[in-house]
C-alpha cells in the first residue's frame, strides 16, 4: 500500500461576497478532487488544539500524527532543522521575516503593509540578511538566511517568556499595539527598530521601489522556540516517509521526524510553484521505495494572507489539474493499492488575512474501496454535511493509515 497526503496550506475559508457567497473551495473548478471526494470518505477535522495558536506549525504536526500539546516547542526550531543549523540546549530561535512597513514618525505608528515584502526572492533576501547580520549580530545573536521572506535568528541564552505576534496577524494595523512582550522585550524591539535605520536606504531596496515593488524595509521577529524533538515517523507507523515542500517549516518537521526531504527545483511556495513537478517527484519517490509522501503546497495560504481572491481560487484549481490529476494517473499505473488524503492544515480566510482554528475539511480516497457518495464535492459545507467530525487532529493519521489506535 502506498500513501500520499496533499496538503493545500490555508485552502479552507469563509464565504466570500466576491464569489457569490461561496468559499474558494466551493467556487474553484476542481473535478479531480471532487470526484475523489464522491468516491471516498469526507469529514471535518480539528487540527488546532484548544488554547494553541492557529499556525501551520501546530496544524501540520497534528496532520502528521504528532499531538502538538506534546511535541510543539515553537515554530522556528523546525525551520532551523531544515536549514541545517545545529542548536545548543541554551539556544532560542526566532522567525525573522523581511517585511514592508509604512512610513511613520515613530516605529509604533507604522503600518504592517506586507509580511512578505512582496514575496521577495531568496536571492535578494540573502543580500539583505547579510546586511542585517553585519549590523545587528552580536556575540549571542546570529541571523541566518532562509527562503524568500522567511529567515531565522538564533539567540544563545535568551529567556523564554515571550509574547510575540506573527506579522501576518497584523496586516493593515499599526505595529505599536503588537510590540514584543516579555522580560527582554526591549532587546527584540530594538533589533526591529534598528533594521529600519539601514534597510530602507539599501541600494537593493531603492531599486525595488524604483521598479514598483515593495521594499523589505524592516525585520519582524516572532515564532520563538527551543530545539525540537519528534519521534521518528518510521518508528511510529512502520513506513518509509518523505516530505515535499517549498518552506523550511515543513522541511524542518520532516527532518525532525526522520523523513526524507525531496527537493523540487521549481517549488517556490507561491502561485508560480511547479505543481506538476511536485507531483512527479512524489511519484518517483513512491516508485523508488518510499511508502508515504507528504506533499505540502503553500500557495493558497499566501493568497489568503495577501487577500487575493482570484488567485486563491486559481491555486486550488492548479492543485486539482496539475498536482492531483498527475498523482492519480501515476498512482493508478503503479500497479499496487494506494490511499490519498487531501486537506488544508487550517483556514486562512481572505476576509481576515490570517489563520483561524476552524475545523477543516478532509477527504480520504482508497483505490481498493471506492464508495458511491452523494456529496457535491470537496468543500467546507459538504464536509460538514457528511456528518463525520474528528476532534483530535493528530488522530487523523491513524485513520488514514488504518491504525486501530494512536501510537
């Protein structure tokens, strides 16, 4: 038996007036996914435990079968693992976004315009992070470049009593009401303010403004955590597993879970990602002895954060026509039974531009046990109407892999 999870980050949403009162999942033309839903199992799953922040970190841990209440130690340590950064026990990691802030007489008056600096390229971001490191690093604080706007800061000996806000949670808002809290909050605030003293004047940012794109004129620090410890996925489930993703968070979770990382050259995390190439890479891995592939696609989440309704619908349609269609055809040719699960990790409503903890729809298709369902297709309402609700998200993997109980 082969297993594939297609995780459309942030696909779930609320009804949108621009879409005639439909959600993007309802509005999207996705015949492949809808057909699998009618032939498979449909339901809702709560991926975010009560009391935990709705993020891709906690949600993807749950989908992979790890109870976030037990295994979650912060977001950025997973990104550090993906980047190959060896952490000491006393290290605390922080996610470091390159962001776009508005002008303002004081730092607190500035508006968070874009958490991604217009989805800055990794090449340009690397140049700016080098300058950040030169200007802001110290004996105990170091900066590491990542992918696009997503980077890392490691602070040796930092405290752990932080109250930090993700930048995508405050889009369109003044940052003054969301400055760091904690015993050493002033140091983090000083680092972020310090970045605004040199980044706006950097030649690369001046060139970005000249060509009509937003400058990466500040850093924003959040997502603190300590070194992550996960049980091996292979030990838990007895399967050789691999992960495909464009983002360091998911790669890092895979590293910590002992999963093979598969790199796809055209995987960007945005709408221009190589949807078909990612599916082909998954099929190649399954043919080469891998039993389980976790294919994470970031694009719908980015469209939700950027409030791009048309693009969010388009991202779902591309997942359907390029990713799922390619996977289904290839799996059918493998000559052995398979199961495919499709779901978002969380909702990223266009109206809010950030994540929510709402239960999300999932479907499980089994090539050996096709059903004759009556559902309209794969969306939030149809999944709710199916009448199956799983309140503990980390148990979904047991259901998918046909385990009788959690391990």
